[in-house]
């Protein structure tokens, strides 16, 4: 799949050179505030971030999709990641679903970048990949993520607990397949 460009963002597969940006992202306690039991352990070294990137690259090879780097188009700065991934599950009693997710460095929060990236991935999932359904879930306390998921058109579902974290489920069927 080719990189995705939006008005302000460039989305592309994660590369080994993204490890410093991933370390900054995954070691930031502010970022982990709403991840609880759903976001993995905080990174403590560059080796942790390199291993995460290799793990995500293995997802690309296995399922053809995974989280991608999000860069600011004007500067090429690493902002975080966004994308779809195939989740074997079970999560919320669901198996083999495509999960839309995103994670940004705090300096990029509140500027519409999460919405822009999530919307781009929703369109890619439905229009390019022709996925039958896209799902997401977020910590109940993460009002920003709830706004983004609702704004891009995912419908709220049930509440559930994942690894000790109270979460809300979201999903939407592909309108092209209706």
C-alpha cells in the first residue's frame, strides 16, 4: 500500500529510523494516562522501541496492515502512529476484527491531527481495503478519543473491561457493502 497523505499529515509504514520518536511517544507518562491495561508497557529504552517496530512490521507481513507512522507533512516530524490492525482477540468477546487506533505525542494533541489520521484510516479501510467492519475501543476516561471515534462515524457500543481498564466499544459497517 502506498503512503497516505492528508491536508497536514503523511502516513507511512513504520521504519527502524522511527525508533527515537517511538521511544519519546511510548515512554511519555501523559501518553500512557489513558492506556492502562490496553496500551502495553511503557518503553524504557531505544531497544524497546526497536522491538515494537519489528513487531509491527511482522504484522504488516502477516496481515498486510498495522499501525503506521504519522509525520507532519511540512517538516517530516514524527508525531506518533495511527492505523488499522487485525486483532485476533478476544477483546469484548470479539475475534478477528480490524481495530482503528492512534497515538500522538502530547504536543500534537488538541489540534485535530488525531481526527485527521483516524478519518484517513477509516476511508482507507472501507474504500481501499474494502473491510466489512472497522472497530475501535477507548478508555472510558479518554474524552478526546471518544470525540474522535464518534466524529469519524463509528457508533458507540457496549462498555466492557479490558485488562482492568473500563472501555467503550465503537464500530461501523462498511457503507459500500450495504
